[in-house]
């Protein structure tokens, strides 16, 4: 178990992780089918920051500003959001195998996106449908849990399983009804996750809820720490477990829904990254939440860079995260690591 960290050591650690993200961001800018040198990247960014006129190759400007910058920033935000959602869910449910999609938000968003594709709703409609149905899925799990008289935590998870099954069946029906030449491939590729369709206009609608909900969860860090010791202990310490649970679920659901709406379904990020953060830096949410965000963003930027540079055709992110996440979980199980 990591030793207790002073505030100075915590600040140094977070600065190092932030610097690692900046280094990864700069490196990812240079890689791809259109290689760009670090010097060219800095020259262009300098001209943008200082308000000067870029006099270089306009293709370089297009690749940096319209393609790679939005994509990398979205990878940063989505990776961080999914990791934070996974970290707080694992603490709230006191279960190391909980992921951001435990309450059905990913499956609900997948159904919404599939429905939008079948209806021909366009990119904006797809993102809107995915976000709304992701929220509706969690609301359905919440209603099932509220109507049950048993343990609210257990029934909430079971409600998520029920809702996920229903929306999964809905996705299968939409695949069956979809045009096999255009709509079915679009549904399939969206469900595998990817950032190839990211645009600059996606940044602000993603950044605002991700930053706001991550900050809100960090403000609940002490209450989350007490809840991990059990409801009775938390109540004895004066914590309103119901309000904490509600706040955490609402914020984590928004983080997951808005991420899935932009990037598609990307699994394992919210499962393995919080594990890694907890193994390295301990279970206290004061540090776990920001570390999970920075590690998750670093992880997804790296995976996205590999997905678009490894082969001629871009590899869906969900495939790569599964190939990395499953062996990591198996290693934890074989090693017998204490959860």
C-alpha cells in the first residue's frame, strides 16, 4: 500500500503526469500518414498563439488544426472522463470489477446511436440520441432499484444488467432492420469505438461536462472515502450516503454518456486505468481522481496514436483497448493482487 503523501509530493506527482500528457500530445502530433516534425509543430503553434500569420504549407495547417488537434484533445478528455467514472464507481460499489457501463449507459448510448443511424439523423442527431438514451438507461436502472425493497446497491447493479439486456436486444433488432450496405457497417464501426470522425465543434460540448463533473466528483472525495468503508460507517461519520450516491451516479453517468456519444463504445479504459492508479498511488480519492484522469488521458492518446499509425487502415479503439485490458486483468488475477 502506498504511503501517505504530503501535499507537496502530490503536487509534484500531478505535475509530472501533466508533463507526460503534454509530451505524449506533442509526440502524437508528429505521427501519422502525414508526418510533421516537432520544429514545424512548434513553429505553427507559436504563430497561432502569438497571432501571427502561418506562411508554411497549408496542408500542414489543415492536418494540425482541423484533424489532429481536435482528435487528440477529445482522446485526452474521453480517456480522463471514462477513467474517473470507473474510479468513483469502483469506490461507490466497493467492487473492483465495476466499469463506467455498469448501469447500462454504454448499451443505452449504443442503442441511441444505432437508432439515429437507421433514421438517418446525421452526426449531431447521432450524438444527441446516444447521450439521451445513455441517460435514460441509467434512469431505468434507478427506477428498478427504487421499486425494489432490497439492498439499493445490489438492485441498482442488477437493474443496470436488466436495462443493458433490453437495449442490447434493441441494438440487435436495429442491426437486423438496417440497410446492410450502409447503415449496418456504420452501426458496427460505431459500436467498436473510434475518434476518426471527431470535429472541432465536438470539443466544447465535451469539455464543459467533463471538467464540471470531474470537479464535482473531486469535491465529493472525502465522502467517497467514507462510503468505501461501508454505509454504516459513513452514516456514523455524518455522511448522507443517499445524496453522495446520487451525486456520484449522476456525475459519472454524464461523464460516460457524453464520452460515448462522441467516441463510440470504448471498453476497458474505465476498468484498468483506475486499477493502475489505485495500485500505484493508493485508494484515497483526493489523489485517485486526478491521477485516474491523467493516466486515462495518457492511455487513450497512446492507444489512439497506435490505432491510426500501426496499419494502413485505422483500427477501432475498442479492439485495442480490449487487447490491452484483458491481459492486464488476467495478470492481476494470476498475481493474486489485493483489490
